[in-house]
C-alpha cells in the first residue's frame, strides 16, 4: 500500500542528438509540423503515409516534448501493447524500427510485458527513437526553433516565421501548403488560494526526484493538494512515499470537490476511459483514499482529506490553509500558446474542430484553409455508448484520430 516509485532511466538519458537540417529542398514544403511531442511524431508519420512532402518539422529541442522533459518518472495508466499500437500505426514507423541500430527506444518497449503497464520513460524513449529516424532521407527536414507567426495568403500557402533556437541565427520564413499545430498543453496554474503558500508546480510534483529536492527533509511542512484527477492522486502518492520514508516532518492536506472516479471495463468499451483513474493509481486510491478505508490506511498518518463544494471553497480554504506551507494545484491542463495566425493579413482567433482536426475562425465560422491540429492540445472528441462526451487523450488515440483524418487534409 505504501509502494515506492520504481527506478527509471535518468531524465534525458536516451535523448537523441540535436537535429537541424544542413540543406533544405528547393521546392515548397507540403506541410510544416510544429512540435515534436507524441502528437507531432504521429502527425509527421501520417503525413508521410499520405505521401505529403517534403515536410518541415519545427521544434526547439526534438527530444520527446513534455512527455520526456517532465513525466519520465510517472507510471503510465496504459498497457504497453497500446504504446506498441502507436508504433505500429504507420508503415514508416515500422521501417524505422526495422532499420535503426539496436538497442533503441522501440526495441526496449517491445521487450516489456505487453499486458502490463510501464513508466512514461519507455514511451518517451520510443518517441525519441522515432524522431531520430524521421530524417531527410524520408523527406523530413528538421529546424530547431519556434514558430512566431504564420500567415495564409491568396497564393494558397502558409508563410511561416521561425525564430531559430540558436539566437545568433537570423529568423527565417518558409512556406507550405499545410500547417499542422502540435503545440501541446501545460498545467493550469491559477491564483493560489492563500497568500502564505509556496507553489509547487504540477510538473515537479509529479517527479518524485524533484519533489524530494523541493521539500525539506527536516523542517515541518504541510502541502495542500487541490484536485482529484489522475495527476492529483499521483501527487498524493508521491508525497505519501516521501512522508513515510525520507521526509518524516511532511504532512498533506487533500482538497477535493467530488468522490474519486474510476475507469470501468464494460462490454467492449471503457466508461470514463479518459477521465477515470486507472492502473496503479486506481489501485492505490481504492486501497487508501476511499472514505471507508482512509482512517485505517497508513496514509492517514500523514494525509487529511478536506471536502469542498463550489459554494464553500473559499471559506474552507481560509479555515484549512492556515497551517499549510506549500500548494500543488492539479486542476487540469490548458493549451500552450499558439503562434500568431493571420489570414489575408488579418489576425484570426481560431476554434478547433474535434471531428476533422481542422480549425474555424471564431468570429466568422469560416474554415481556416490548410490549418490542422494534433496531440494533447487538439484531440478527438468521443461519445461513449452511454452518451458521455470526453476528449480522447493518449498516444494510440492520437494515432487513430490522425489515421482517420489525415487522408482528408488538404490546402
């Protein structure tokens, strides 16, 4: 019940060499893909599957995105075979796996128990190996940098401004028929509910290593955790593992509006597939946090549960946060900022279409031509057999969505 997070590969240990193309093709690009997390990797693979090329791929690092940077120590709630399904999603990924020297992130994933779960590190290493294999020989040119602006013109193409990661290099502008935004999401960070609190970001709170370094081992501290999501329960478990081992002066206050929600296997489908607790996290929560077991659980020595409602939250915070020193807000994710988007010299505010993966102008409702999205910021919207609507988030889900929509993409 007090399981300690297993050791995983050190952060960035399998990161591939940094990329930047030495020579660009003379012709216009078929597509420019922005972002090299799992969504970007899958988008590039599917564009190659549809013979869309050449492709310009833009990212500051090309090292697996937030999956690798922040979440390597996080236990996945996904069976290994589903990550393998992402790897099997397009032919070019299979070719890369076949041709790349071994061992690599793909062979490591294949070697794991396919029916079990793993750590995000294994999925991140798979994505980085695929990133390395998606190279100029396959029609993919990599440009390290960030897209600052993209403009669609009457010439039926996107003109994309890129600020290179190397600040000694001048900004460049390149064109393509399509622009694919795989720009990712980041934790929501609202105003702290009390002025005396020191914020611990959700990203470091999800890393046992960083969390241990953030909190003093000898000084008494009480961490408020707000939320009941998968991420919130992971943070609670990380804090408990510290309190019951290396940080005996640590205490936890858990603020939650609603009972815990679990994914449930149905006949051929999963209820709360994208929102409910799964895997190790679900097991730990059932064994330790439910109302009928918490008082008898060893977790109760360090953790106090505080129930709130939308109407009384502020009152509860004023009463309960006085003895807290830190706060972790696990209250969801928000899309990372997009580059400025212009259509015929006019800046547009876009709205994502969760069915086609395209975008509309929020003001006019008109489709923005040649603009598409993928990954955690732009997932498919799905409805389960009971009518519940969720966003389909996960590597294999990104892949399945792209396999359905990319054949219909056009400038």
